[in-house]
């Protein structure tokens, strides 16, 4: 289906709501039935019918249809956060005594789910170098049930070979899950490579306006139904209809926003790579990226997220650089209209051991929708502090 068709028309039966261009927010917790026959019928398939908004809501359903179409899957679910979607995807496919293989640098709350939460219930895990396919193969145990990927991850952007991982998982009867937040469905569609479940922090590009926290899970109808009836309905981490409407609004401009971020990021990287204070650049489509060929084979673009290690001799100078920036906001998320920095120095204690595995001269940038020349002026003057 054409991208424009998905974003502007799919799921929007306008004749049902007065031919309004924007879908209404159906802010109702409950839905009524004309007779007992209808009442009984909907309970046979609550995923497809409107009974109670914890399960299915008309506004949320429009969003689900669009997200599934964007990722090329049969269905989708939405949650109150990306962490919620990730947890539901994993919990829905493991039991006590099972084992999970996960690439070694996932989102911090994915790591916490495996290390702190699932370990309490007898689910073990192995973190592996996701760039080494043989390491993934070797990590599989007789009780392995899930292979969790994040390609690229969102700090140093290591990739996994999605087609190879999907085939390996099929051979061993594993469920593959990928966090596709970095690329968005515009630039990468893991289901096309055979991945079973695609999850997103929809807070990022999908919503794109820094005003909604949302998680997305896209998969087959069978998998979605299984997770809907267990993890979503039981744990109740749902997205409300008002937030769903805001995400639908955000999707209207998704291709334009991510393309703008991508182009501006590449423009700024061209400036940075020639600057004497830049030690190293992390960006999947940068010429120096070790997995450039794989990244280009799997992805159609990158978006606005990249990382830089700077040449400087003291943490104090790095702090001075960060504090001189005026047009970049310091924050942990990304994917909205605003440009951001997340400096490793923020997690570093000058008097002791670093709290982060990244060097203190490392900084992650997200490039938003502002004029890239305006952003470069700010970066250039701040670099003088190094």
C-alpha cells in the first residue's frame, strides 16, 4: 500500500463521523449493545470489537491499522510506552526456565527487563555482540525461546544481519523481536526480512512532537492476538484514545520530518568530520562506519541521530562545550522537532569511575527540524571550548 494512502486514508471511515478530515477522539471507556446476541458475539473476538477501551477503542484501532500497514504486518498493538511494548513482546514468548539471546547494547530498559525482572522468574539471558553472527549462533541454547535484536541501537548504532538472524531463528524455533525505533518504518521494515515482532518507542519519530509517550508492537494476527489476550489485557498498559489521536496527527508528516532530520544530520556530519576536534563519528551511513554495507542493505536512510567522540584532554573542557551550546537542548529522548544532545559527561563523575561505558568525550546528537546552518553556527562556537 502506498505510504501516502496509509498516512492519510487507511482506517479513516469518514462517513461514520460526519466526514470530518481528522478522526474523532472516542473518549469513551465503555460501549453498549442493542441485544444479547450482539453482546455475546463481540466477546468471541474482543481484539476486533469495541467492548471496553482497555481492549479496543475506535480511535486506537485507526492507529493500529496504520502502524501495521507501515511495518507490513497483519496487525499491531499500542502501549503506554515503548518499554511496555518491549516487555509485552518478550513476556508473551517466554516462561520460567527459558532463555533469551539479546544483542549486547540494547535500550537500557530492555536490559533492565532481562537482568532485573525476568531473572526473578527463572528466565535467563545472554548478551552477545550483535555484529558477530557466529556469536549469536553460539549463544543459542536448548531452552532459548527469543532472539532480541536492536538494529541499529541508539547510541553507537551497531547493526545485526536481519535476514540471517531470521533464518537462524527459524531453524531453532525461536521468536525474533526487534526494536526498530532508530530507523522508523520509513527507513527499515524488519518484517520483510522475516523478523516476527517489530517494536517501537513511538514517542520518537512516529509521534514526532515530543508530547506523547507510546509503544508499538507489530506482528502477525496470531501473535498480536496472543499478546492482546494476555500481556495487554492483563497488565493493562494501554494507550488512551486522546494520545492515539495525537500519534495519528504525527504520522501525517512522518516521511517529511524524518527526511528533514536525515538530510540535516548528514549536512552537519560533513562539517564535523573535517573539524580538528572530532575524534570519531558514529552514524550507520557514514563512510567510516564498520557495517556500512549491511546498513545500506537493510535501511533506506538513517534519520537524525548520530554520535561523536571529541578530541579534548579534560572532562572540564567537555563540560564547557556542552554548556556553550544554546540551540541544542539537553535531554534523553529524540525524534521530535527539537535538536538535542545527550553527553556522556552527564553520567561521568570527575572524581571517580565513569558511570557510563562511553568515554566522557562522547556525545549523542539528535538533529531536529531547525535550519541546519543555524545549528552549525552554535556547534562551531561551542567547539572552541575544546
